[in-house]
C-alpha cells in the first residue's frame, strides 16, 4: 500500500500545482469549458484515488469541491470570485492534508467541517450569490492559518453545517462507485452527528493510532517526470557518443605512446556510466506491465464463476520501456484469453480429471539476447474442430486444404483476422482485439509469437522479443572482407584453428567439424553461410572445395603428390596418412603468404546446440547500438539487427539462433539428443559398448561398421575379380558373391594384389565390400554426433579419439540385392492389402541403433518413425498419431521400456497397438517381465531376421486380435 | 508510424483528381532518361555518393546500408527494382533520395536529381492500363509535362514490394 500512497502523493502534488493555475485561469475566464472540465477531472481523480486508498478526510474535501465544480460545469452556478476562493481554499486544505500524509504517513487530525459546510451550501444552492459567501470568505484565512487545529476554533458553530454535511454525504456517497473505504465514511459520519455533534474529530480517531506507530521519513521519493522524447533524444546522443568513443579508442590502440591515453580512459569510463544510466531510465521491470493482470484474472473468475490462479514468474526481468508499452496490451489480452477461453468451468475440469483450480502461468526471462515471455494455461486447449469450422466458414481455407494441414498449422489460424473461437461474445472477450492484433503488435517490435496447444491439456504462447533498442557488447568478426557482429552473450569461446596446432578443422565430406575437448563441434563457415564473394580465387569456399576433393578422389585416386600440391585448400583437410603430410608441408609453405592460413572459430551457444562459426578475423568486443533490421530485410533470419561501428560503417548483427535455423541440418530430436548427452554424461545408451570394425578408404576419415554385422573378413586377389553384367563378382565358397567397392576411390588394379573385403552374409546370400585397409577392431561407445546426408554413411562419431564415419551397411546390402530383405516370410504386410506401408514406431535412446534400424525397416517396406525417448512417444500418442506396431528399447534413461509399455497399455490410444521389445541381453527373466508388462514380442538387438519376421508375424496376428477385442 | 500521414501517396486518391487548380510539388529524378516525381514532402534528403555497406542475402534491389548521421539507412537500387540494367560504374553519380517509410529511412539510388516542379492536378492521369506490370506497381500515376511525361513514384508501394 505504501507504494501506492507514495505514487498518489507524487501525482497529487503535480495535480495541485496545475490546479491552482487552472482555477485562477477559470476566474479570469469563467466560460472556459475545457479548463473547467480539466479542473473537474483532476479533482475527481484525487477524490477517487483517496477513496480507494482509505483517506477519508481528503476524500471528503475533494468530493465536496467536486460537487461545486460539477455545478459550474453543468452551468447552474456562475463562476464568481468568491466561489473560486472557496475552491482554492479546498485546494489548500487538500495540499495541507497531502503534506501531512507525506510527513507522517497518515492523514492529520482535524476536521474541515467549516469548509465542507461552505462547499455544501454552495452546492445545495442555499448559499445565494452573496449571503454566506461573505461570511465564508473571512473564515478562509483561519482555515489556512491554523489548519492543524481547525476543530477547536469552531466548536459549536458547525452544528448546522455538520448536519448538512452528513446529509449530503448520505445522499451523494452511495451513488459513487462503491469502494469499501467510502462506504465506511458514509456510514460513520451520520452516527457522529447524532451522537455528538460538536466534537467531530472522532472520524479520524483511528488514524492517529496508526500514525503513532509509524513515523516514517517522507514517503515520496523524489521523482521528476520527463518527456519520453527527451529520453529518446538522450539515448540517441549517448549512442552516438558510444560510437565516437569506440572510434577514439580504436585510434588510441594504434598509438603506442599517447598523452591522450589517460583522459581517454577516463572518458571511456564516464561514457560507459552515462550509457548505463541512460539505459536505466528506459528499463522497467516487466512486472509493471503485469500489475493489472491479477485483478483482471480475479474479476474474470468472479464473472465467469471459474477458479483461476495466476502465477507470475520473472517479474524483475527488465525490458526497454518502449517495448514494455507495446507488449502491455497484447499481454493483457492474452492472459484474459487464457482465463476466458482456456480455463474450463470448475465442474468440467473435475470431469476431465484436473484440479478445480485452473492455472495460468506467466513468465519472463532472458534468452540469448531476447526476452521470452511465456503464457501457459492448463485449460482445454484450442478446439481444433471449431477452428476448422471457422476457417471454412470465413473462407480462409477449404476443407481439402485443411485436411492436408498439420494440427500446428491449423492452430496458427487463430492469428488470422476475424477468427474468434469463443462461441458467444462475453463481456471479457470478443471486443475487437483479436489474436491477429496481438501478433501484429508483437511483430511490429520485431518479435515473434509461437503457439503450442493440446486439446484438453492447455496452451502455451511463447512471445520472443528481441532487444530492439539497446546497447549490447558484441564480437566483431570479419569474413571475406566484411565485418559482422556476434552478440557476446552467445559467444562461449574463441578457438584458433591451424593445421599445425592442436585444433585442426577436419571435414567429413566437406562438412567441417572441430574436435573440441573430445566432442565434435559442427562448424559453419560464415562466408559460405552468407554466400559472400571472396575476392580473388586463392580461397575457395568449402562447398566447392568438397566437390573438388571429390573430383580429385575420382581422378587422382591414390595419393599423387605432384598433382595435389597446387591446392591451397589442403589446410582444411586433416592429413590422415604420412604421405599426405608431405603435401601439406608444401601447401602450407605456399599458404604462409596467405593471411587466411589460420582461421578463427567462434564457438557459439544457442538454445538448440553449440556450433562454431568459421571466420577470417576476429577484431574486438565492442559496445554496439542495436538498430532493428529494416522491414524489407526481416525475412533474413540470420540477422537480428544492424549497427554503426566506430568508423561509421554499417554492419549486420548475426543472430546465432537464426544461423541454427538456416543451417538446421540436425533435426530437433538430434539436437536435443546432443544437448541431453552433454548434460547427462554418458547415459545408459552410450554405456553400451559396441564392437566395431574400423577400416579405411583412401585417405579419408576412418570408417566404422558394427562387427556383429560382418560375417567374415577375406582378402581377395584383384585378379580373381570377375565382371558380369557390370557387377564385380568373385567365386566364393562354391557360389558367386557380388563385390562392391566402398566408393569410387577404391582402386582395383589389374596387378596381382590383395584387397580386404568385408563379407556380409545372410542365409544363402552374401556380398563383399571392398575397402582399402582394415585398421582395427575396437570396443567403443557409439555416439553418432553428426548425421550424414551422404548415402552409405549414417553419420560421424568419435571413435578412438578420431572423427569416424559410421557406415550404413544396409545401403550396400540393398545395392547388391534389391530383394535382400524380401525373403523373410514377411510378405504378408505391405502391398498385399493395398493399404500401403505399415507404420512402425521405433523408440530407442541410442542414436546409433535408431540410425541402424530405421533404414533397415525402411528397406523392408515399413514406414518408420524413430524417437529417442518414451516420453516423446507418449507425446506423439497424445497428438493422436497412430502406428501399426511399436518397437521399443528396454534400457532407456528417464523412462524404460517396461514403464513405457505399462503406460501405453494402461491408458492411451495405443492400448491395442502391438509392441515389440528390443534389447541387447534377452534373458528368460527379462522376456517374462516384458511379456507381463505388455510387450507382444521380445527380440534381441541386431537379430534383424527375427526382428523382421516377428514384425510381420505380429502384424498378421494383430487384426484378428483387434477384431476379437471389438466384439 | 507517425509518418503515415506524410507518406500518403499522391495520385492514388481519386478525390485529388477532381479538385482542379490544386498543385503539388514534386522532386523530379531521372532514371534511364525517364523522369519520375516523388512528392516533395516525402523527401528527407538528397545525398551524393555514399559508402554503402553490402548486406549479404538481401534481395537484389537492396544495395546495402549506409550511415546517415547516426541512423541506418537502407539503400534501394531503383534501377534494379524497375528492371533496368545497372549503370556503368563510371557513369553512375551515386546520387540518392532519402525517404522515410514506416519509421525507417531508405535511400533510393537513382541516376540524377532534377528540379522541383509544381504540378497542376489537371495534368494528372492514371496509369495507362497497358503499362509494364512492374512499373504499374510502383507508379502512382502520370503527369503530362511539356514534351515529356513524369511518372509519380509511389514510394510506399515501391518499398513494400521489396521482399527478400
């Protein structure tokens, strides 16, 4: 309450100053309606506020004065000097009381009966033009001179006036908006009059007690209202000053000895402080914009008979004032929406198995240079059917179009104009401010709004507001001769990469990666990302280089030093064999003349994952003024703004999140995968070691294949290789075995030479994969960190501390035998019933197995969806996605297979979907437990025959089972 | 958005045609020998050759950004927008006209700047329906001048139709 009173006092003091002027002006100009209206309004505001704050004495005076002013306004009373005097007198009294409140914290003792009586007399019209006015006028000085003890100066005289006052109060007050404080005043006064007319101060009796308790220092903090434009101008000037300072500091850096050094340092500090100070004038906690919300929610719950609780988190998150103003209304609207449309009636909630009390959570926090505001409710979510109907009836889309859209896409329609899902327009919603306005307002300030909603479970709106006008520190980098700023907030570290140092950039089919403390860090090259044109051809961007390397492999094949030495691009490719090392020496000695021999990697943190940005040069950290991107460039999501540097040039500010979106090779699941694994150090999945066979092709990165898939290793003489219908073959164990070179770089000479061949075998078929060299067999945790787009590779992992490509065996198998997987008694599914592919859900926390099994099942003709956790699967179940069969791993972190199957069986749409358990150690006890928990079948990992036949069998059994259940 | 009033495009409004004897001031600019007019109230500045910083990934008509007294100005290559061949580097004057649109400043790079003309409304005509589609989009109408025609450059439309 103290805050409110403080604010009230500040405000009232301001009002009073202008009121004095206005009233005097009114005296000069009695017919100035506008002025009168203004005075009336101010007095009314004072009255209203103090009624609310429980300041009865002040309120009474203001109220009576307002009555008189009201008659002026209505034109029934002429504005004559003596009345003006009376009004001024009232203002003085108000000032006096306000002053006393400021000092003591509560209203002073005393009564204003005389004044009130006079005001009432004028109001009632009993005081005709001159009569009472004359007698009242002289009394005024008394009031003013000794306001502290007014009640003593007029003990008996007041009786009549007192009565009148009481009547007036009784008459008028109930008409006013009913504030509790006011009621009590109204009730109190008549009593006093009846009981003891002369000593009126009883009405303030309670106040002095409080006063005695807290004798606080003056409550008003010294504030000054400043026109926002002044602040804006200040901000612009400070921005300019920051830039000039940066420029000066830049000059200073080039001068080793300068007498300007000390004063410039000082200037630097002062400017920084000034900047901070000016920024502070603009920053306000977001709680300011939220202050009205609890009340709105309360009113809403009363009106609609709902039970709603509003939880607010992160009120202290500071926001630029301008931004705050702009999001205030959208936020209010959205919170109101959540309460009105989102939260159900208590009985409906109970029926839906939710607590009676609906919950609306409003939170705000900073994330990567943005402010995120999230509104979550646990209500009924967006009614998809109603939205669809609305979309169709409003002609925004046709039924056919809707049928093709995802739930998410349909939900987005609520941001379209003219789509309100409320059935009836209540007093709280449907008043014209729709979600389209909300979105427009948010986008106006460069923000974005996202919506996630599950019918029956609630909705979440996420508003992301960038720092539009702010000074942030940023790292200035250069690529292809152009400079860019990267917000310091998202920069984790800087790494210098060179081919001789510890940090080498390695490539996997042209995709650059960096080994950073035993993790593979994906890299993006800024010039490639931004399609920057390099001057001269000395440096080739990575894409062309990858192609070149590829063509080199094809044409040159085995390392031929003479032909490779011309390429300066070698400095990015990690030399894997000693032969190449020599080349690199050459390349790098040539490269020394080039400034780009060393490259810098800006390790950047984002919400999704970390990555490195390859740049040519790193300058310095500078304080930059973020200016919004012009509207016509807003579609380029790589930039969050632009800024002017010390030298006056305009550069773009990179948005790391935008970079993620733009490069986005990793899908969300993989990204969270990597992130999760980062934190939960080596969870159960990666704790399973897998035996791997490592081999080598040419001079590329080592390749790995699970040993369990390899039947034998053979050395085949190149002279033994025969060709038949364009296919390499070898006679092997009395049959013909097709041979496939790993890729075109595998050199098959006509000379007598032995080549290692990996034999994969299945029943009576086998195939051989020709490689260059078998390196090793190792037991390792497989953690595929980068997925590959290249066919034949699953992705890359760190194996034996080297970036290694994990080979997709299935790719080669299906290359030789189109029908490799078709001979497993699983013909029952697929084409036969004409329903297309059967949908399989694969749940396995290990990316390796997911990547291994999904293609296998895909080749076998299933439509496979793979998920990394049971929770994701359950989420999908909630979304209403249907599958014909579910394959689940048993050992998974968070929720294991047993728990998952129990959840699915107990209560979900998938209750009747058959589930197959997958595990690496299938003991009879495990199998028993699995079957008991609800799994239909149990299969060991890597036993692909059994898996495929089990799947086929399960799918055949299932329809019959389901029919049985339905009856 | 305070500039909404001032950027209200001239010539789009049918009423303005009917009122005779009204005249409006235009800054004339010349691009590839064609005279254009920009309502004078929309013009903030006329600039000589400026250092323009390239913006990667921007649409081709966005020439880059420049710093005008501490404000970031986006440079638009009007030739490119109109589908006219770029000028040879040595011919280019690098002149540009700065306009404000939606609280943002844009500099329109043109060949050269001509006089300010006061044009009577009765010399105004709507776009010929057969005008090139790109031009029709950015033209707010035609003024008949003596010996030549002046195309009213509809700046808001010109800028709104630039998309990345």
